[in-house]
């Protein structure tokens, strides 16, 4: 078996002939060998394959002497917080996050509730093909369904305790597009306790994601944005499939890229806490560095993936980290992506600034942004990356190829979770953006 882990966890495609139940069992065995006993917390999102995959992994862990506590349906960041708060030895979340409904996956957390580092992922991968002996019947540990209500209250009380009553304005009216998944189990309860009025979109659970695809991006949120323009809300938030990412939409219906909303929050935190590090991947806008430095902060760039952002954030002791896909990490809460805490933090920032989200977004520098994704085999994507690296100078190659100019920049990188080549271009003028876009697509077409 080759590499198991992608940008965020392990991903499997559940189409006929595309998956192997033995492979899932062997992944469970590798995870069991990695934890080597103890108590592990399990959870899953709303995908149709979630219960079955969770049962396979739980059963394997149990047979290898690990006591499994099952939360059932739960957002990833809630499970991650409970792993740390309740003293578990680790966590396993069955989710494919933003991927389409035919996918599912596995995220592995350490005892701190953070997804294991790249080095620890490699250890699990090395255990995949290892021959191991099963445990005796009297060493098998139980699988327990736990009081999820208590765990949710523990998370909610902690999160609400981070904000004083005056720090979030009462009277906000917001909308939330839950993508038919698990964030809908938590956010409404928290907002009700804050006297925040919520208008729910795609709030019923369905692993088929009938409302929209679970990746919150400009095209998948077109109908949601249209509805927001007519809804009379202060702003809206749109979640991915497991609730750890949040994309914001202004009251006027403008979808905000995650690096822009992340920048709004980072600037607010820098004003509150003073100088500090802001961690973000190379896929974020060049304006992040410029604006953060104006506030006395310093940007640390990483590879794409919340695993890299979280572990770098802990290493440098940063104030926050964020991604262009809507992931935001606030260590004061927990150094993991959390779309629910980010929603509260946005209300706090807007209250503190005395501005609407429309106003805060309009005050950011104006840049023309283009994002695209081209489906292709990973082998071809890597050939394209290598060819561009040989063609350009001053490239940043932390993850794919990023090239910065005075008036623009672009990033081309293979997805870590899908057979997709991702393209990001940003420029100060539309003409410059079009010039780069045409050159990039012409170059790509010439590489077989």
C-alpha cells in the first residue's frame, strides 16, 4: 500500500469496484497498533457510509484491546475538543470533510485532540503492512455508546466561556447553511443561548447532501448567496461536511474567500492581543502578509492542510491560523479548525469593530481572484508541477508552485484528497489576471 494520508486524513471513494473492505480493516489494524491500547473516542458525519465504516474501525480497535467510546453523529471540532477535555488517548473521526457524498475518510487525533502530525501519519502508514497477531478473547475491549448530550454541553460551556456577555452583540440575525450535516446539531443551541436569531438552510441531516455539495465555495454557494440577499440577515455562514470549516457570506450576498474572512478575524485578534504570529498556507492571498504586518504581526507560511497549520501554530505560539478554504484555528479555544467557534469569533469581531461584515470586507484591499480545479490523474498533475518549476524563477515550492510578482501571484498544486489540480491566481487588475490565466492554461495543455 502506498501513501494513505492526504492533505487532511485518509480518503476512500465508495463506488463499485473502487474500494476494498479488507483495506478498511487493515487501516483499522494500523490505527490500533499505533494507539496500542487505551481509550479512543469515535465520531462520524452524516454520510451514508459513515455508520458502516465506523463500525468496522470500532470493531477492529476493540478486538485489538482498545476501549471505544462512540459519540455517533458529531462535528469534528467537537470530538477533537472532547478528546482533550475528557482525557482520551486519541480520537478517530469518520468523515471526508468537503468531498462529494461518494467519499468517506478517516481522521486520527492524538490525545491533545489535534490531527496527528505528518511524522505520526507516516508511522501509521508504516504499520499498514505489518503482520500482527490478534488478541485473545479476554483482551477484547468494549464499544460503548456514550452520553453525547453531556459531551455537547461540555463543549458549548467551554466555548461560551471564552466570550464575555458584552463581547457579542445581542440582536444579531444570521443564517447558516449546514450542508445537511452535523454542524446543525450544535450551532443552533449555542446561538439560542446568546439570543441570536438563526435562519437555517439545509439543516436536516442527509448523507446524500441534497441541498448542495459539502464543499463551501463560490459556485456551490450561489443559491445560498441569492437567498441571503433576500433574507434580511446580518451575515451568513456556510459549513462543510464535518463542521470544521466556515465560509462567510455578507448580508448583501457576497461570498467571502476564507483567507479574507480569516484576515478580518486575524486583524481583530492582533488589535486585542498585540504583536504575534499568524500562520497560513501558501494558498492564501498576498494581501495577508501586507495587512498583518501593518498591524504589527508576522506571517508564517506553511503547506496546504490544517494539520500543517495547527502544528506550526503550536510550534511558534501564534495568535491564530487560517486557510483560504474557510478553516480558522484559534488556539485560545483549541488549536484545530472549528467552524462553530469561528462563527462566534466573527460576531465578536464585528461587535468589537462596530461594523457590519459588508463594511469590514469592503475595507480590505481590492484584488481580482480566480480559483479553478481540473480533474486529472495525480501523475499528470505532478508532471505539470515539475514542468512549471523548470520554467519560472523565484518559485516557492513548499506545496506545488507559487510565484509572486509585484502586481499578482499564482499557485498551482495537486490536491491532497482528490485527483484534481488546483489553480489560484490573484492580481491587482483583471487584465493582469487574464494574462496569467491564459498563460497557465496554455502551459498546462502542453503537458501530457
